[in-house]
C-alpha cells in the first residue's frame, strides 16, 4: 500500500473514531508525567520552564534526503525547536484525497526532528500565507458554494475543522505529541488573522473565538498559539511576528501567558524584479537579545532558519524560486556564516543564564540618554543586558561600579552581572565565501532539441467557450499558470487605411498577444505595481475574419489578504480601435478558452510524454517565445550542491528527469541590472546516477546554449578576533581564538592571509597593518592546513611573543577549503 493510501485509510478511521484526551497524557519511563503548559515566564516542558530557540524550516521546500542534515545543523546551531507550517493544498489537492508522500511526508519529517532530540512547533493554520501558492489553501475550496474564507462561515468552518482534526488525529495516531512521548510541544491555529480581521467585522471576532475553541477542544495536550492576534482567547497564547518584537509586541494578553516570538524574520523573501536584501547578524542578534530583555521573552523562532526551494509552481505571486536564501542555512543547506555562528554563540550565552531569566526578579533602569539596563536576578545568579540605542557612537556606561564601552546599536550580555560574555555588535564567528563553479556548458547546439508551442486560433475547437471574459483562476483551478483567450474579429478596412489598435486590460501578471498567429506584444506587472496591466499594440488585420489569441499568465497565486476567494485575475477588457472611430469592445463576443499549454497537458517534460511529440533541431529557435527545449547532461561528481545557471534565458519553468525545480524569470532585472535569481537549485535526489534529462519551457525567449551546470560550495573561510574579545562559549579555550571550519567534508587547503597585530580591514578586504607578527602565516598553517577545522588562540605566545607592546591586537586569517 502506498504512503498516500495508508495515510488516507488512517485518516478515515480517525475521522470516524475520535481519539480521546487520554491518548495525549502520558508518563516517561521513570514515571515522570509528560506535560506541556505555560505560565507568565515560559513554556513549561515536562515540569520545567524552558528558554527555547526555534527555527522554521518547511518539509515541502527541501527533500527528505536533506532533512537529517538540515535538522542536525539547526541543532548544532543551538536550536531546541523546529517550526513548520502544515501545507493543506499539497496534502489534499483534491477534496478527500490525501497525499503525504515524498517531500510531503509530514510524519517522517517530524519523526526525524524527534530522532535528533529536538521539539516541534506544528503550525497547522490551515491558512499559512508563507509566500506559498494560495496561502496554503487547496483551490477546490474556492469553488465550495457560499464559502467565505477565514470568517464565521459554515462551509469554510466545516472544511477547516475537518482538515485540522485530521492532522491532529494523525499526530495522535503516530504518538507525536509530547505527552505521548513525541516532540510536538506547541501548535498554532490560524495565522496573522489580525491583519485582515477588520474586513470581516463582527464575523471576524466570532471566527477568532470559534477557531480557538475548536483547536483547544481537540485536546492535544499541548498549548495552542495565534500569531499576530492580540486578542487571542484564553488559553490560546498570542505571539509576535516581525523584525523587532522587542519594540512592537504588545505583550501577552493574560497574566498566565509567556512572551513568545514565533517569527523573527532573518531576511526578506525575494520577489522577481528586486535585489536581495540580507539582514545582518548583528541586527538579528540585537533584536533577539532585546526581546528577551525587555519583554521577558523565553521563546524566539527564526523565520526562516532554512528557506529552501519553491519547487514547481508552489511560490505565491512574483516570489522567486529560492526562498530566504540568506537564512542561517542557505537554500542548499549550507551554513550561512557569520549569521549561523553569531546566533549560536547568542543561544549558548542565553542558556547559560536561563535560571535568572526564568526565575529571577526583573528590573530595568537608564544608563544614559540612549542607554539602559535590563537585569534578571535570583539569590545566586544574575544576568544583565546593557543596551546602547545610539546607532553611531560607542557609549561609556557605568553598571554596578564597572565601566563598560557599549558599541553603537548593541547589547552586551553580562554573566553574573559582571563579565561581558556576548556583544551583539561584535561578530567573532567565522565568515564564509560561497562560490559557484561551472562543471559543464550546455553550448553544443547539436545536443538540444526544440518543440514549438502552438497558438490556438479556432474558437470552435476550444476547451470552453462563452460570451464573456472568464476569470483566470476560476477557469484554470490554479493547475497551470496559463490560460488562452481566443476570439475572432471581422475586419472591414477603412478607406484611409487607419491604424488599428488592440487594447487589452488584464489583472493577471503577464500578457502575450498574437493576431493571426503573429506575435504583436507583451506586457507584465510586478509585485508592488498596479494590479492592472495594459497592453496597447498597433496591429495589422486582413479583410474578413481574423483571430486574436491572448495568453494570460500568472506568476503564482495570491497568498494573503481578506476575501481571497473573491479576488479577480485574468483579462478584464479587450477592444479594437480604428483611427478615431469609437472603440469596439469585444468582452461579450464568443470567446474560446484553452487551459494550460499543449506541452503541459501532454507532460512532455516526462520521458513518456516527451516520446509522444516530435522534437526538432534547435536551428533558428533560439530566442523564440513559447518554446520547449530538451537536452541531457551528466551528474556532476562529488557531493556539492548542483544548480543551473539560466542567465541567458527569459522566463519559464524547468524540469529535471520529470521533476520541476521551479519557475525562473531572469529577464526581469532588479534595480542593480542583475536578475533577481539566476541560479536554480537541482537537489541531488532529482539526479540520476549518470545522465539526466533537462526540459525547459521558455515563455519569452532565451538562448538555452548559454545554460551551464554549476556546483555551489563554501570555498573560503575567514576569522577576525580581537584579543579583548570574550572567549567563545562553544570551546574550552580560556583565551579568545579564531575558530574556522570547512563544510561538507572539505579541508583547509591553504592559508590565503594571516596577520596577528593590527591588520587592516576585515574579511571582505584586508591587508597587513603597522603591527604584524612575522610568524603569523607559519603558525596558522601549522594548526590548520589539512584539517576540517582549527582553533588559533589570539595570544602573543602563539606567535612567538608580542610584536608591538601597547597596541591592541587582533588575528585575521583567510583560508581556502577544498
């Protein structure tokens, strides 16, 4: 029996027989009662208050083979909890038909987290947003009669309750809740509903109360949360999402609820037409420390900790295929330094002071105009967070008779309220250089084949017809990005050969226009641009009947906003204008509709489908729009991540051995003049042992001979540590040290630069300063070359003595990994 069939059978049984509350109340092997509760300070897990660091990673955005390493790296980074949404539309793509196979195997993912000793926050939603197609809702929900999403609406509530109940019962059946011995310690219902609640009036308030009661009544044995819902009904915990929850969170809405931060955004998700915007590790660390200090926070989750890949058509409107590539673990699962290391040090620091944080008396007071102290103190332990808000100047403060220098926009954490053990603005973690290496060019024209997508012109042969303009998503059911609108037009030329203008208004994302099989124009929108896109093109018509074929394209469906079920997309107005004559509106003519492309419907990206069409030599079909291309390439040797460089292409979708690795759109340039994304991830699990079939659908026109197969790895590492820095809490060193390591089995192959003294610059640009120990490079080579990791103490003894007494010294070293 397949996984999907087995899970469906389990769900059918569980739906008929309610799992009792007793199923989630258990005892450990030593008789200790396993419970999760909450009080004003923290989540209480197994009877103990916990400071918890969590990271979001989505099972749908990576492969099952990647999960163990991703989770292991998260654990090594100091995380306690893995958060994930539950993706309704991948699990129930057809009403009543469940799918939990492959990368949709939610139970397998949770059990892998459990196997590595971490907890789970299961964010069931089932509305999730998440820059995911239709906000996670299956599109069939749109067609349920009289439905209003996310409101006090019976059809919606019935489907939502059924799905949430099915997921909860599946977790109970698999013994995955903490009281049963499982890893799930907390769950989420709904998602940032407060953002849209005003649009629903009193129905919204009733829906919030119903959602909370419905979830609690499922008796999971663990607390429920609502994020960005300040009025979350008891006992549901209201949590914060955002960049600076230490400043924006209103706080728990009840005295017995803790301050939880369920989404600390580690960067900004990327959209086509924009440049990448990374968030500095200093800024993330400041935000975390300030939330813990000012809000008495005890739970922080990074969104995302690993973003991964939006495979297939899973991304929402205009969102790129890579997702949060600048998270602590990048798209490929590589450790993104120094973010990962700087946060790991913070996690260790905070946990060493968990006793005063969780049980101590809290106080705060001013240290200056823009400086303040937050102190947690028990009879035996103390921790202080000293904050400098001034973004430009170092500030000298006195705290408990200790004079301290606080770096600009920083927080210093003092263990026992005496010793600085961490500074948010001082990054001692290593830096990494991620590089791509071309392993094969696909520039041999003889290896490529092409198939030209036909342009439908005959209304009478269309799949659907109607005397109106159909709404795009209602017609396609969001099963394809593409919808053809076809209409005939009878043309009578005027005596003076006036220009003929075709005007089309659309609420889709891209529009291609063809008249009598000839291309006449294209227009596209953008994420932050107007909802309407308008094409106006001079066209040539022949006397008598003409065909107008308009291809409407979406770059993902919406993922947010009130009343998604009412959103309108696709072509809204079409007119012809001859000279100064009144325009002729064609909206109510007989229109034909073709859902999707011929190549999609016939799955020519698979081996079986490919054999059923006649591929031709590429010849003059480079830079041709609406063209399918096919070639083969060998699997790159080694274990490095594999990507396609599609810089020479336009827009479309890519399949490897029948698996879609996502949409691409490299012709939509960002303000920098570069594509928003040019490298597209091929998980090694998608590759065959030797040869692979690559199929692309090119929508706008590009040159496939420019495509290259590349590998991605961390080839350079760098550390820069001052002799006055606090020793890393990750090591046993009593002195500050530069710790560097290579990833994925690579070794330190060479020392590119090393200077103990006052080197100039940083890891991006460096040089020898006025003070330099001549033995720097030799000493570092002895400790590091040929090893996967090394630690070099920043002390005079390591370098044969002090090269320049009286000068504050650092060690800056740069190494290669091979």
